[in-house]
């Protein structure tokens, strides 16, 4: 904490069907918040163990506004970057398969 601003770079919240990770700040004086998070929807493992949980979807989020009026929105820039990266990886894999065969 510095000058009333609490910062975290390793936020982690976990339940049976959801894992939230991220970073951000909370200004305790102005009540302003600014967080970048990734919410992962999980298919819970038998017996509640998260070790074998499968990720069903990752949803990048931004939380801004104030503690009394937070604004939670999907981080569309992160979604677009992830989609482009996925397409590039698939293209690269396809090209490498063509070289090997």
C-alpha cells in the first residue's frame, strides 16, 4: 500500500467452478478501482479437487469505476489478441505438418 492505494499483482480467487486471477489497484481515499482479471470457467473435478479441473472458457475482464459503483466489462482487446494468436498458432501448425509429411 502506498499513499492510500492498495496494489496487487497476484490476485487469485478459486472456487469449484471458477478461478479468477489478475492484478490491479484500489484507491482507499477516492474509492477508485482498476483491475485486469481473467475469469476461467472450470469443469469441476470429482471430489472437488481443482488439480484435475478442465478450463471450459477464459474470459478477460476489466473492472473500473468506484467501490460503490464498479464497472465490469469484457476486455475486448485481450479477446481479440487471443483470437489472433490462436489463428497464428493453427496456421503455423498446419505449415509445419506440411513440411514434415
